[in-house]
C-alpha cells in the first residue's frame, strides 16, 4: 500500500527537540513504556508536523481507544491539537462508503 503512494506526496520529517520532548512527555505520562519509545515517537512526529490522521496497524500501542485518549490528553496539556488515529481499514472503509453513497445518490 505504501509503495503505491506517489513519491511527490511524501514528506521526509526531521527529528527535532520538539519531537523528542513530546515523545518524552508521552513516556512520562505512561501512555507507553520506554520499551515502545518508537511508537510514542511516531505519534509525536505526527502531532508536531500536524498530520491530519495517523494510520497504523498497531492496535496494541497506537490504534487503541484508551491510548488514543492518553496521547491526545498529553497533546492538549502540551499545547498541541488532538490527533485522529485510525486503522487503514477504517480509512479505506470510509472512502469506499463515500464512493458507494455517491453511486446511490446517482441512482435516485
């Protein structure tokens, strides 16, 4: 799926003190443990760089309602906006439903 994305639509994100500080804030708040620092960094990058949505198959540490709420609580306490975190299945289901709705509207 990722290989199918057009290269011009991809951004390379740079590490920064801001990303590291937010990552540490997630760890300090116990959203995930130090062992899963990369998961916390994934969300920190998306937050700092203002992604519209994060798509992940990682249901244990990222796409998990309790963790999403915890990540977003830390985001708000640190002055960031909340972040949409979804599974790819959810995103594609919504896209397919919208396409199907359009077809239904055309039939009316």
